[in-house]
């Protein structure tokens, strides 16, 4: 620690690159500070640092990290505690560039596996980024001393306080996550695609703020759909169980239809206590499907929904750089099935109308031979019967789906009701009696050309840069992911970029038979889950979060340079 102080005083007012001499280990009373990498310029990405806190300093009971679920929840709690401490104890920007800023991974409402904090045998490792202070492009040692000797020690003390002054908060956090995983693990055995507990708070603060809406109407389960599941800490939990099959969510505008679906789509993740959706869980393979104008499609069999195109264009291996709403939605469904999804989530508001329905009058005017699109209405039962895939759909404008729905839930002022019997009484046949459709089974392996996913940009170093969860700069590509609604965190997108880069290297070095994209991605993701996120980037970083296979596959499928063998 004293050596660090002396080095800072020696380089005061020298060129900014003099900070490079600080790389190394420095022992403080309660932790070891490791400066892994020092930025070369105050306007560059911040310096990467780690804090190592020995188990003798903070004695964490073994029960708090006795399995992977509890360890991830504990790491999440500690990371959030450090984020709050940094926000309250660090002065912030001082000097040129980003001087004086201290950051850690951003934490939203979801509890994700990250590499910002690691707990092993009670020892804690915390990854933070520090923008070392500068006057212009010169070292500002006095401000650096304040940051490293006053603010960071105070951050550590503040962040660790909940682990040293009683464990009520951390135990509540960990137990809540363990209960959520217990609920999710029971869905399949009970024949359910999703579960929403009584009392859940589903509305969010706004469309861009995932925190719960104050004074929102708590969720109430209609008795006919009520089920009780068991948890290790809360005991029995009563709620609405959505069975496998086709489920419609109907109701008037602004009465909570899309809010319910949004809670279900985020139910693939665990949530922190107080989110309101801690007991809303979904099939972990659930995928939100929507229309996505202008997305790239490469070699996807969309023939189950779109066939007989003009000019005899083949739809068994369909490719385009500018998809329409209907072709993109068809491709999104087939890609989700190929990745193993067993629950599709669809909202009428974000769907292509001509893909969803084709009423009797339109069928009378435009003959079947002139219409290449087979609407989802005609194939929705086939999804369940042929692919064992359920559909949960918000529908507010067409009653045609009443005849193909296994159950219908109506939202009225955010209160759910079972109106299945009423809907079936209003239903009429909508599928042609003599209809014959292609199989929905996905049976066309897709082998990609390794060079088409090269991460190098302009023949220089690889480029992997995630921006606000919605854009990935990968090599020469800018991949728009704004329609991938279940991508929860920028750290997931960064990890996805590195996963694709690893796939490129693996395929480039492998001379064996080509491997299907989904098989290759599944194996790669499993390897990372076993060995940890630190195996992905070329340097130690604390900014990664574990993605799902479905968002990983969705990203590579939107690469405009993607080519198949």
C-alpha cells in the first residue's frame, strides 16, 4: 500500500502513460488491490482492477454458497452492494475524459450469473473499473490518492457491511432465488408452461424502467386455473398455472394483456426480492416471437408457413437481407424451434397481421393459389401436436383464435379471469377441412462457413462491442438486436459476441465434418457454463453475464455476413 502511494507521488504531473507503472498487487488492510491493466489515455476504456477479500476478513457461512444457485445469488447480492457503495461513496468525474469514475457491472431486476463478483470457498473477488484522474493528459496523483486510499476502502467497508452485521438481507436474497428455481423446476412435471403467483406485481414503472409500478393491482388467480407449487423456503405458493397447449390472453386495451405476457417472457430469469415478479416463472426455453422487418435471414426453412412464392423462389432454405414482417416472423418461429424452444410467446401488437390471420372475406377475394402465406391460425395446433411446443398469445383484435385455443384468459383491469367456455361457445371452424400443410419438424442442419463470422475488423484486432443490449458491433457487422426482447443485460450481449468469436476460432481450427449451428453453439455454451465466463474474453473482465442459447442463436442468425456451406 505504501509502495503504491510512493509510486503515485513520483509520477504526479507526468504524462498519463506513467500510470502504467501501477500495474501489479498492493496489499491494503482488508483486501488486496490488483491493477490488471491501466488505460493509456483518460478518454480510453477505464483501467481494470480487482479486489481480493480473504475469507478471514469476511466470514461467510458455507450455507450461503452450498450450491451453484446459492453461489450465483450470493455473488449477485455482493455485486449489487458494491454498486450501491460506489454510487454513494465515490465522488465521480473529476478532470479530463472519464477521470475519477469507478464502475462495476450494471445490475437490473434480473439475477444473472456474472463474472463481476466471484465467491470461492468464502473468498471474494470483485472486478471494478477505475478511470484514473488526469489534468489534460497528465497524471493527477492527488486525486488518484483520494480515490485509491479514501474512496475505494470506504466502498469496500460499506459494501461488505451486510455480510458482517447480520445476514438477514443476504439470506432473503439467496432464498428468494432458490425458491424461484424450485418453482421453475416443477413446471414440466405439472404440465405447465408458466406460473404466476397470487400477489405478484406485474406492471412496470415505464416502458424503459423495469422496476415495479407503485400501487399496482396485485395479480389474482381465477379459481379454475389455480395450482399450488412447493418451495424450500416459502412453502406452498398458490397461483395461475398455464398448461401446455394454446393459451390466449384477451381483454380490452390497457387492461394488462401485454403486461402479463411481458412478465411471462421475463420469467425465464430469476428476479431480486421486491421486484414483484419473484414468483413468476416460465419454461426456461420460452421464446418471444415477433415480426421484424428488414432483418437478415440465412438458409431457414420457412416452407411450413410460406410457400409457392412468385418466380418459384425456394422457401426450404430461404435467405434475404431485407425480410418482410411475415417472413421474419416465420423465420423467428423456425429458428426458435431449431434451438429447442417448447414455448412460444406472441403478442398481436408486434406481429404481422397477414401472418396471424386471413379472414373468410379475404380468402374469398384472394384465392388460396395466389396466397403463399399459411397463417399461424392454421398451424398453431400443429406446433403442439408435431413439435410439443406450446403457444401463449395476446390477442385483442380477432376472435378467430377462439376455435383453436385450449384456454382463454381475459384481463379486466389487471384482474385475470377464465373465459374459455364463453370463448368456445363463440368459436367457429377456421381451418379448411381439406387443408394439408408441410411438417413443422426442423430437419435441415445448417453448417456455417467459418470465415463469415470472422470477428476481425478491417484486418485488425477482433471487434466485440455491445451497446445498450440492442446493438452488437462484431467484426465488420453491426447487428440490430432491438427486437430480441428477452435479452436482459448488456453483459449477456458482450458474452454473446465473445462466444461467436470462439465459435469462429473453433471452426477455423477444426478439419472434421461440419457441425450444425445449434449443435456447435450448444456445446460452446455448455463449455462456458462448466468452466466459467472468464474463458471468453482475451483478458480479465468483470462485465460479462451468462446468456441463453436462444439469444445467442438469434444474434448469429442476424449476422448479415453469415454464409452456409
